[in-house]
C-alpha cells in the first residue's frame, strides 16, 4: 500500500540543502538522517549522492511507513536501507554496526524546534558518541541569533509552535552551539539559506 506523505517544505528547501551537501559529503560512506519525516529528503539525497548510503530514521511509525513507501516508489530498495526507529532521547540509539563504521556525518532538518530542548541536548550527546574526530553534524532550520528572531515570519512561526506545544520553539543558535561545545563539536560554518533558515555545520574536534 502506498503510504507516502507529502511535506511541501521539502520541495522548496531540498535543492538548496543539496547545494551545500555537495561541498561537504565525501564520495563513500553513509549519512544518518535524524527526524526524516516523510522521507522525501531521504530519497532525493540518495538519488543525488548515489555512492553513499542515506540512512533515514524517525520515531513516528506513520513517518517510517511513508519513508518505506518513498523508497519503494523511487525503486531504491537495493541501495537504501529501511528507516530506523530513532527517538533521539531513547538512548543508546539502535544503529547497525555497519552504519557506525561508515558514518561520515549526521543531519537533522527542521527537527529541533519541533521537539523539546531535551532533544537538542540528546542529539548532540549521542552524535558526539557516534562520530569520530572531523565528522559532521548538520542542523537545518530557523534559528534565533543573539536571542533575536531573524524575521517577523519566524517570530509568528515561533509563537504558533509554542501554542501547539509549550516545549517547542525556535532555538537560539548560541545556546545550540554551546550544547555542541559540551559534546566536542565546534561550529564550523553558519550558512544563510532561503526563507530565513540556516544550515549550521558542526565538526567533532576530538574523539
Ligand atoms: C517538522 S518535521 C521535519 C521532517 C523532515 N526532516 C523535513 O524536513 O521534512 C519534524 C520531524 O522530527 C521528528 N521528531 C520529533 N521528535 C523527535 C525525536 N525525539 N527524535 C527524533 N525525531 C523526532 C518528527 O517525527 C518529524 O518527522
């Protein structure tokens, strides 16, 4: 049965994210995506970077079913593994050893503001354990800079998130990067992305 979900934002942001990934991703190895949602990013990036293995994950079964349906629909079954059940707070993450050995980096798109702050803490903590020196953790989404919104639309978006769940909300980049530091990640680059989003590249600076 076709269980594909369609998240319209993925159509809008995937090309610009791809443009950054092109400069970062090495030819071989694997990438772990946290909070993959519908799976539309996953199959898109798997097709764009055919030599690597794109490993999706999500805690919600409806999302994992959608990801599997997208993998089927795009005929990527031979190349792309099935999504993992990863809730960043449920540790340790259950990840195949093969994936750990080949892991280039971890990416999470539009997740940390749609989850409690404890998820940001858990994401850095577990990524810090999994990734070796020099490997990356990439975050994409809206951020506050110096505790200020970067646009009025982000301010309204933040309020709407908090109305849905008081623990959600757009994060302050400095606090996110401090969490990185606690887990041996330095903030390598902040890239301005369309629609008032940022892509932040963190690198592990020790084992
Ligand atoms: C706004 S959606 C973004 C989905 C996708 N990355 C995208 O950009 O379309 C947020 C995603 O974060 C996932 N998520 C929420 N809490 C999480 C957690 N504790 N651990 C991992 N993922 C989580 C949700 O299931 C959802 O798929």
